[in-house]
C-alpha cells in the first residue's frame, strides 16, 4: 500500500451520527460525508466512544466534534483511539490510529546500457533492424495489432537483456 489517506480534525459539527449524546442531525453532515467520499474515505469509529472536546464551562456539554475519516473498507484502519487524558491544556482529546509499516523491497541492482558504448550501439542497430523487418501489412483487427505489439515487446526485452549489463545502485551512482 503506497498511501494511507486520512482526513482528521476538529470539524465543529455536532451530529447524532457520531455523538450519541447529541439528539439532532446537522445539515452539514451530508456535505462532510460527500467530501470524505470524494477522497474514498469513510467515517471511522473510535475503539471506545467517548467525547473528543471537553468544555471548561459547566453550562456547556462535552462533545464529539473531532473525527477521523479513513480509507473505505480498510481492515487495517477501521478505527482509532481517543486519549482524553493527553489533552494537557487543550480542550480537545488526542486521536490516534495505528498504521502498520511494511518492509519494502528496495531495488539495489538494475540493467542499463552505458551511453555511447559498443553495446548501446549494438542494441540500437538491432532494434532498427527489427523495426525495418516488421510486417504490418496483415494488421486487420485489434487482436492482430495487439499480438504484433506483444511480439515486438518480447523481442525488445530479449535484446535489452542481451546487450545491457547489471549495475549496483549506490548513493555514488551517477545518472
């Protein structure tokens, strides 16, 4: 997985959809869901449903207005944790999600042709020869065209590996 799309923050929207203590739906609810959906995100559910904003005024109630939207249908990122005790001087609780980091295979070797080298010239000359010999007169439909293109790609690959050499990729490698 190359990216982990997340949309999170204080949305300042009170709604029964995410705050069971709030008795109404907001007219902003659908707009927020539409924006999230446009990024292929959905409202994630906390591991434990608690408030995310804590009022310092006894006349105002605590709310759930900090939300997290994560990748649609993602098993890895299906919920988040709320930490009300880590809010320090803020009136908002900390939200966290665990994201697994997978080891990625980094290529350390590659095939290349050295510029202005004898093998580069052989490769280019062989490629020109093959192009000149291509019979395109019998291209009568999409299937025949796709077959000719696939055959051509296979030939290029064979002559590439024949004339190129393997080099190690290091931090000192020149372009």
